[in-house]
C-alpha cells in the first residue's frame, strides 16, 4: 500500500553516472535528471537518509555532475553486481543497522536492470518499495515501461516524484511544506 512515512523511509539513488548517461536519449535524460534533483533535494529537506550506488566507478565514472547539491548528506557505495542487495552490501548493512526503515524509494538507471533487480530483491526481503516513474530511465523507453510493469506485478508501488514528496509531507501545515512546494514548481 502506498502510504509514505518519512521516519521509516530512505532514498536509494542507483547508478546515475557519467558513462551510463551518455547512452540515454538527451531530452528524456534532461527531464529525468531534473526530477531526480528535486527528489533528492526534497528527501534531504525532509530528513530521509540518502544512499547512492555507483556501478563499477572506474569504468562508468562518478555520479553525473550537479546531481547532488552541496548540502546533501548521502552515503556512497560502489558495486559490480546489478542489484544493490548483494551479500554484505552497504545498503543491506545500513538497513540492518536501521531496522525502523521499512520503505525504500528507488530512483536511477537503468530501470530494466539495476533498478528492477534491486526493487525485486528489497520487496522479497519484506520492504515497501516505491519507484517514482519519472525518476527512472532506460536507453529504450520500451525497456523502462516493461520494467515498470514488472515492478507493478511484484507489488512495488510505482508513483511519481511529486506524489512521493507530498505523501511524505502529509499536510500543508508541515514546516517544510513551502520549501517543498517551491522546489517542485
């Protein structure tokens, strides 16, 4: 069920890296990047932990420049497997040390590989998984759509960036409401 609780949530940003970005359609990637910046900033404002995976950093590079603002607190980890849920992964270690976290928001690329496998594995491990469809991307739009369909079949909550941020807020009386409202405009 889609019902966000910021005290129980984290944001996982998967593999938004220089070399991978070069293979994406430019216009679609620009929108994807803008939406991810808003999601990251919003989750940071709301106090959610933010973890970032980097797939084979030596070959695929760092995260795309400007993805994270200067004041964004995040934990980075490198991986060579597609799912972020590999044995002894930093993600699983973080979740084990923070058992109150039961909801994982996943953004990143590619939707049909690393995002899908991570969402599946987290769902199988008993977590609520939320994927903002406007914050994931694949080189081929049909691969993205197929991945979103598969995730829905796995009972992953497919939503959008604004729905997630406003559900985390819950009310216009929240102290962060004006700030969040301004960044999504």
